[in-house]
C-alpha cells in the first residue's frame, strides 16, 4: 500500500509489529494477463479475441495500473457485481461498476 510506512510511523505500537516492508513493482501486461487468465472461468470472460473481453481487460489494466493487490480486489468485486446483477459476462461497464464500489482513492 502506498504510504503505509508514513501511516505506521504515526503509531509506534503498530510499526514495531511490522517485520519488513517490500515495494513491489507493478505487474507487466503479460503478468496481469496471466493473473486475469487464472480468474477467467470464474469471471465469465470470453475468448481473448472477443472485443468485449479485450475491452474489459483493458479497463481492468487501466483501473489497477498493474497493482496486484488492487487487481485481486477488483476481480472479487467484479464477481460480486456479476452475481448481484445476474450477469454472465464481464464488460467495461461491469468493471467500472466494480471500481466504483471499491475504496481505492481518487482516480
């Protein structure tokens, strides 16, 4: 999480419980595609050549900017949006609806 070191420094009792802080670089496009491919059966994403799927994947990449933790949180939220709305495919609109329900700061 960006800025976690500064936040923890304000609370010494919590800071002493953190063993180490590791800064992960953002996922590359291939790495993010791999992560999303693992979730495809659950998300109902179609063939990667399909326009709607390509558009949804691009929206996920834009929203998460390669952040692995945010990618997994967004995927969970997408699954929730699909279930609540009884949808079977992920579209750009589903990704945007899922993003709006996450607390991820100003985009």
